[in-house]
C-alpha cells in the first residue's frame, strides 16, 4: 500500500493530528473533524511537522467541547488548494 489516508471525528480528530505528527511521511492526506478535544492541552500541533500533508479540516464555529481555536493553526496551513481544504460550519456544533 502506498496511499494511506487518516481521518477521525472528535477524539479521533485529535488522534489524526497526533498520528500525522508521529510519522508524517506515512500518510498521503488527513481529514480531522472537530479535533483538538483536549481542553487542557496547549497548542500541540507542530505545523512544521505536517506542513506537507494535505489536510481537509471540518469544524463548527460554535463547538464548545472541541474548541475551534486550536484548529485555526491548521486552517492557516491551507494557503493553497494543493495543501487540502477546510470546511467551517458556521453556527453549528460539530
């Protein structure tokens, strides 16, 4: 297998970020949904480790369980279409 994709929702979205940082060359792309569920963690995403992985990030801007603020780092990463995309659900809790 040469094309491995990873995705997850809520805690699975959090795990998506963690696993892509542990072995960035292993994954072809990632799609976390409402990730970053650990409110007590600091900004744990090291963008320099995952900058070459296309991400398609899904998050609601009214999500109080998994705050969207931490995903803003990844949203900023998607500066070009090659790098993936983002889907922001305005007014929704994902």
